[in-house]
C-alpha cells in the first residue's frame, strides 16, 4: 500500500475508533435520568461514575502515552477499546451504585484512556502538512458519537429496556472499535521519508535514542515549561464545560417538560454543531492559522452559553447547543493541533498524556460539580451561569501559552 493511501486508511480506522467508543459515552446522559428513576440515586452520585472514569483514564493515559512513544499505538489501542466496550455492556447487570462505579468508572476509565490520546498522536506522526484537517477528520468521530448515541440509546431503551440497551451499545461498539484499532500503526521509516514526516518506532521495544525525531522537547522539558501548564488548565476548563453541558443538558431539558426522546435530540444538535465546527476548524486552521481559528472558536462558545442563559425557549436550546458544540469542537481540535507545533513530536505521546489528564480532570469535575449543585439548589443556574466566564479564562490561558508563536 502506498504511503499516501496508508495514512488515509489510518485516518479512516481512527475515525471508526473515536466514533464507536464515543457512542456509549455520549449515551450516558440519556441513561442518567433512567438510572435515577430506577434506583432512586441522585444525579450527583450517578455523575460521579463518569468522573471516576475520566480521572482514572487520564492517569492511565500518562503511562500509555509514554509507552506508545516506544512501542507504537496498536498494542495499547486495541485492548483498551475492547475493555471499554465490555465495561459499558456490564452496566446492564448493575443493581448497586458501587457496581456502576466499578464498570463505568474503573473498567471504563482504563478502557477509554487511550482512544483520544493515541488518535491525536498517531495523526501527528503521519501528517506534517494539512495536519489540522486530518486531525479534525479523526476527532469528528467523537462528535458523531453524540449525534448517534443519544437517539440510539433512547430508541433502544424504548424497544428493549435500559439493561439490554446498554448491553447492545457496549458490546457492539467494543467489537467494532477493536477491529478498527488492530489496523492502526505508525509510519515506517521508508513511509516517513516519502511523506516527509517524523518516523515512529517499530513494533516492539527500541532504544529511545535510536528512534528518529524531527526535533522537539523531552517530557521533563515540557513539565518545566509554563506554556504546558497554561495549555493544561485551558484544556481542563474546556473539558469541564463540555462534559457538564452534555451530561446535564438532557435532565435540564426534561426539567422544562421535554420528553426523553425530545431531550435526547438536544445531544444530536450538539453533535451536528460539533461535526461542523471540527471539520471547518481543521480546514480553516491550515489556511488562516491555529491562533485565528481559536479566537473564532472561543467567541462562538461564549455567545452560545450566553444564549442558553438568556433565551430559554426550546428552539434557543437546540440552537445554542449546536453553536456551543461547534465552538467547543473547534477549540478542542486547535489545542490538540498546537501541542506538536509548540513541543515537537519527540515525546508527543508522553506530553499529550499529561495534557489529556488535565482535560479529563476538568471533564470529571464538571458533571459531578453540576450534579451536586443541582442536588443542593434544585437548579442548574449556578453552573450554567458561570460557564461563559470560564470560557474567557480558558481563552486567556491559551493566549499566554501561544504568545511566543507556533509553527502553524
């Protein structure tokens, strides 16, 4: 297979991985009120399972990212996504809250630790030119999961009940993503030379000094660099906001009298906006630059969250979620793109592992905090009201991190 064809095939396989493994994750917001009604658990307690998932996944990603720099992505990607599918399938058997924490939190967390991290770093190894569009096409699978996951879960719950629905979602998605992950690898030296990209390590352990690099810093250098910490907190805030909104928007809509099926369509609106924002930002950033694209993304997010607060009609709910999805997906893509631009690819897996831990920590805190605030006040006014300000803080931190300029 020619190198150009092989890297397109890799993009397609990674798209399947990100889309497939995101479906049961995206559906969690649909199952949240169902689990609350079935067992009498609070929304904060149910949201905590997802928080455990994200934190443990981030911690596991630290080791996986560093090891993937030496061994390549496939040896870690295939077994972890299979574990994630099995973990969500096992939710169909829960009868106690601790079991939800074990399946979604612990097993699902380890299982979902690699798919975003290794997808982004693999694209960075295969692409130098047009990296923004390639990265967007891979990560858009994450957003398509939100388009498909909500309505699919609601339909399955109505047809076969929530237990069988989770078994089908988890088992089916785990199998599909594992098969796709088995075809993913880094470019061989001959392919890297033909594509003019940094070559990755062969399968099996190698000495780090023998792996060709095209510059870049070590993990220790990155940890000592203030830019890394600014990017880390900026991404943490974005992750917290996105997961707070997507996990709680269905119960938020149901509190306003919208049916479960209708409320699940809000996630579809978010997913459609995210797909558009992801692809558009990837293509735009290759033409007008990462920084300019990021300014547009942050502006869209801020306006969308303000609209969500000030225009509480059903139509405004759908429109603001679509706009928020577009802005978040664009910003998320730009942060993933700027990391190799700022730090190079020498230790890209390890550095991405640290940064995605920040993103996951925010994603873990956001839904749990919003859930417990709702339990205390009976309203989402506080977490949703603070959201526009947090977007502006993230914007300021990103600006500081990239003030020295990036290669694109």
